[in-house]
C-alpha cells in the first residue's frame, strides 16, 4: 500500500513539477520520501533557490508561509491545513506595535516561528541556528526579540546587547525540565546532552551543546561521543540514527513530541498534489515587507 502511494507521489511530482521539503521533526516516512529535509534556515534557503513550480512543504504553517514569501511565483502547498505552530500564534501585530512604541529606538528581530504579519512589522528575521549572529551583526545595541522568550534569553546570554524579550514559548520544548538532565546524567554519565534553544534557560545551561535541529545533526556526526541524549522533538532521531548507525541516541523527555509536526501523512501528500491544496498565499502588502525581513536574514547569515 505504502509503495503504491509513494509511486503515485513520484508520478504526481513529475506532472506538477513539484519538490517535497520536510522538516527534521516530520514522521520518518515523510522524511524518507522528501527531496530535502532540514531545519528552518536550510529549508528557507532551499525554497528561495528552487526551480520547481510547486513546493510541497511538510512542516507547519509558518514554514510554508516563509517559502511562499520567498518564492512568490511558486505554488506552495501545506498538505495538512491544521499543522500550525502554537508559538507562532502567541504574538499578534498589536502586541508587537505596543513593544515598538515602548522602545522606539530598538531594532526588531523576529524568530521565523511567527506569522507573516509579524515578520512584516520586523526589521529582520532569524532562526534558531543564526539568532546570535543576526543580533551581533546589527548596528543597534537595543533589540526587541519576538516571540520566543527562551531563544531571546539564550541570545541575551551570548551578546552584550540589551535584549527585550516577548513572552512566547514552545509548549513542546518547555516540557523538558532540568531534573530530566540530572536523571539522565545519573543513568548515562558518559553521554553528551544536546538541546534546542527553545528549551527553558536552566535546561540550556545544563546541556553540553545547544543548537538548531541541523546543528544538532551536525554535532552528532562530528563528536567522538557514542551516546547522545537529545533534547528536541523526537522526529530528529530518524536522521540521527540513519547518519550514525554506531552511536546510541536517547530522548531527554517522552514529552518531546510536537503534535502539529506529526499531522502530515503520506496520503495527505498524495491529496495535496492531486488537488493542489492547501495553497499558502500571503497578501501582497504583507508579503513584500515580510520578504525584506527574511531576505535580510538570508543575506546576513550567508
Ligand atoms: P529548527 O530551525 O531548529 O529546525 O527548529 C524549528 C522549530 O520549530 C523548533 O521547534
Ligand atoms: Fe512550534 Fe514547538 Fe512545534 Fe517547533 S516544536 S513547530 S516551535 S510547537
């Protein structure tokens, strides 16, 4: 059955001139049939440079929206209409405008896990892999950082600039507690603990390595350590295990599962390509401003 669906997808891809992008948190089978997998930054770059007419984005809405902003002439499909990111919905335009009024001299850095409208109100975007570099590259000494308080806090630890954080958070990464690290260190004292910067500050402080999903994948390949405890969404284990058959990976908490990332199925991709749904479009006035903020990020993180 699965093989039949995959064959169907391959035919439809040719017919519709489509490429499938999948985030590192997607279900194993979705990662396996994707043309490219990656973190938010890698997939944004890929989306901006693809020649294909259609992009099927297996991830959550803000990711497909970024692809649509960066590639306005392409058709961008999100196979699962309900795949959203709760963090991206935590900040409204009015909240951001209020912050800008309070700190008119500050530069606004917006994590890509945000709506297109919030990006359009920001000076530059960032992802978890380049947030520190982006903030450091700006002339301004005062930064409004939205919407993730934990990533903002992490950046604040790494720079001398003043970081004014918003209150957003990732419900998945916030399930990890410092006690989880203590417990795992008792059981596997020789293991390295790697976490995503969306985790709480105490968790980040107690970890051996902090990075985006692509940075964690890269770290795991380069380190000599054979046991690695992973503090990010468990979908990443698929690539980690594929790339490193001789290493052992443990998940830091069983709570590390993002329901939204798990919604997309192989049948959804077939339907998306057959019916060209669900098309992600961004109104022109929002798109051009959001595109400036995303392009500025891509330029600064080259
Ligand atoms: P990455 O950019 O590290 O892939 O992370 C995206 C994300 O949503 C983390 O929860
Ligand atoms: Fe959003 Fe967290 Fe899921 Fe990432 S893991 S998509 S930040 S809810």
